[in-house]
C-alpha cells in the first residue's frame, strides 16, 4: 500500500517538477501513438470498407486474416519491423531503426488489423437495404462511401479507440525497434520498464499513473465525440 | 380473281418512349434463373403492380428496374435510355425507391429528406422549403427533428415516402412499402399513396403481395410466377379473367376439374374470356406482348378441362329464405378460414372443393363450422374455363 501511495506522490512530484524528462516522454508518447493510430486509420479504414463492400474470391480468407491480426503480439510486430529496418535488412538503408518513425511503423502494424477488422464488421453489420437505399437515392461512389461510413460512425469510433488502446499500451515493439533511447525514443511504457529494471518501483508507478491518466483523457475525448455523433 | 390487298392503317405512333422498358432480361443467381422477363413496359404516369407468390422474383424485378441489380442478359431502359454502367448514377437520380424496410439514415427526419435532395442536386436554398412542404403533405411536420429510432412503423414509412416524393422522381419503385404494418395504418397509407400518385402523376412500379393494394393503386397488374410474367393487363380485367390455372390459383380462385362440379355448373357456358394480354395503356396504345409472356386461355369447351371459381362468385343463401331450398346447390363446410376481417369457407360441392369469401362477422353470426350444411349459388358468368392440355 505504501508503495502505491509513494507512486502517487512520485507521479505528482515528477509532473510538478518535470524531472526525468517526464514532459518530453509524455509528449513523445502522445505524438508517436497519435501518429501510429492515424497511419493505421488511413490504411485500415479504406481496407476495412473495401473488405466489407466488395465481393471477390478470397474475401472470407482476408476477413479471417484481419480478425487473426487483431491478436498480433507486439513483440512479433516489433521483430518483423526490426528485421526489416535493421542495418542489414531490406530497408536498412533508410536508417530508421531506433527512431520514433520505427516505433510508429511497428505500432501501425499492430493497430491496422484491429481497425480493418472492426471497420469491416461494422459495415457488414449494416442492413443490406441501407446500402441499396443509399444507391437508390442517387449517391455516386464517394457519396455512397461517405454515407455508409457515417452510418457506421459509432463502431468506427470504437475501432479508433481499440487501435489507440493497443498502441499506447504496448511495450515490446517500442523497446525492440526504438531502443528506449533517452530523449529520442523513450516513451511512457518503455520508461516504466526501465524504472522497474532499476528497482525504482515508485518511479515506475508514477509513469504508470501518468499513462493511465493519458489513456483516460483520450478515452474521454473519444467518448464525447461518440455521444455527439449519436445525438446528430 | 384479283383481290385488292386491304389497306393497312397503323395507329398513330406516339414518340414518347415508355417510362420503363425491360427487354429480354435474365437475372441468374448461382445456377438458377431468378428472373426471366421477355418484355415489360410501363408508360409514363402509369402505376403497374407486380403480384406473385413468395420467391417469384418480384423484388428482383424491382431492383432490376430500379437499376440496383445488374442483369445477366437483356436491357433495362428508363425514359428511352438504355441503362449502362457508366450512366447508372445519373439515371438513378430520375427515380426514387421505397423499400419494405424504411431504411432511413441515422439522422433527423429533416436531414433524411435534405440529404436525398442534395444527392439529387437540388440547390441548397431549395432544400429546406421543399423538405418542409413534403413533411407537411405527409402529415409528419411535427417529426422533423426526430431520429429514426424514435419513430413508429407507420411514421417511418411516411418519412420514407416523403423522402422519395420530395426529389420529384420521374419514376418511383415501391417494394412492398406497407408490409408488416397494422391494418389501420396500412389502410391510411395506401389511401395517401393513391392520392400522391394521382396528384404527382409519377410513374410507379409497385411490388406487393396484397391484392387489394394492387386493385386500389395500379392501372395495370402483372402476375409474376417463377421469375416469369405469367399475365399482365388492366388490373380489373386481370382479376376477373386469369389467363391460366396457375394465375387463377394465385389470385385466390379455386381451380377444379369441370367434371367434378355439379352437372348444371359444369356445363355452364361462361362468357368468352377476352385475351388477358390486351394491354391497353393509358396512352391509348394497345400492345401485344410476345406469346411467351402470357398464356392465352383456350376456347371454352363445356364439360371438360378446368374451371376457376372466384371465391366472391360463391354466395351463401339465407337459411331462412323460402326459396333457398329450391335454389342453388347444397354444400358442406370443410373448413373455416380467415384473416384481416375477411373469411373463407372451403365447401364440398359435388366432388369438388371450392372456396367462398364472406365477412368473418357472417361466419360468426351463422355459426358456420366444419360439417355445417349450406345452400349456395354460384355466379356462372364469373367462372373461367380452361381446356385440359391435349
């Protein structure tokens, strides 16, 4: 119990003093997870829509693949990206290993299948008549996609939340491809791991509390958006 | 002797093409043809009802006509323009479709109408007044800010109709728009739709399984059986003169072997049946669909073949009437059926079983049960006869 209370105290002290680059780590975490969620959305949303709205051989297999991809272990995603970006790897020349960009790539790899699977499921769950009705109303392809996406907006927000939740809480991939470099690739999760390895449980708890507060703040924003969308 | 060939005068051909023309259309699903229509035309301003049993292909026909389902073969034309993939969106914007489920978008009632108007390219300034006008006409102005999930079934159908008519479509497609509604709401909505179709003079294709909807709303009716047009013609004529036993049975006739009826009826000469496919259209043009879409009934031949008995042609005589004993035929009630206020008796008459329609109240008043013996008369002028196949 004392440890938890110490953790609260330490978190408060770190936040008020800004020691141990806590502001930098928190800001970096927000930027990296925000970017990777955005990248995953930009890839996953159209893929999910395409998977739900087009008929082609192997469609079921791809849906199953996306569903399976929701459970991709961050360590495996990190390993794949590390091999690819390693100096001797296929994209080693880009020099991205141990950079925030590498973490973004690995986290996008984790979040994309989640967004694809939830988007496809959300659109497939819409009544078939609604698709016909939108077409019958004279919608062209882009108007059709906009209106169908709008109809599925609540589950799509769930997809965003799930994708963000997956990347903000992962540590294995960030550690593997980012290297936890102070001032460069250290994020809240990797910093917490480092503090534990040092035996500084108070510091680790403090980072944990900040991470939870960060997730709660993002969830509150998305929930507000969701409620507004429901009322519209 | 040389005879002068007759002078052939052709009726004046109007330049106006039909609002909807379906030519040689085949729709295949898997290994089965679900629709096969040689020719079907709806003239501008006309309402054509499509009736048929479940699985006959009615909704497929409607989706095909509304350019929402690609055809495997054949042509669908709207207002003289054959549908092509490239022009589908532009052509659809001349039409509106109302489905069995209202399929309202998850936005307010007002925005549902405004979105439809926007998709049809109606200028922004015009959308609000037109929306208000149509909500008023359908009696749902008070629901303008309501969300679809708060509406009753009847209200949602009204919104769906308002949304469809607000875009001023040249043709409207209605796929069982009032199914799954209570009788009262349905009756009101059919009346409102009838008035709208008359006022707007919109060309309409109505798919329904409700005969009374077709009779109230449609200028002509087509009967679709197993994906094929079995008969098409002016609605009143079609209900009185089914072209084949299959159509007659679908329309509720009892079809029996002529020989099984009492001798007096079996030899009755029903009036000659007019060709069921004489499709005089509102424009005045008479068209003759190809022979594969209609079945002309054979000429009457007393004593043989099949006879179709419309339930409304069978009348129960008053048991207390002095003349009832000497008039009509004796029949035994085999079953008492009924729904939505309309009753039906299955009667054993001679060796045949025929159906008689009568109000449910009358069934209750007369305490008719299985085994009751009644006297009936049959309006022989309304019987339809088909020769047995050679």
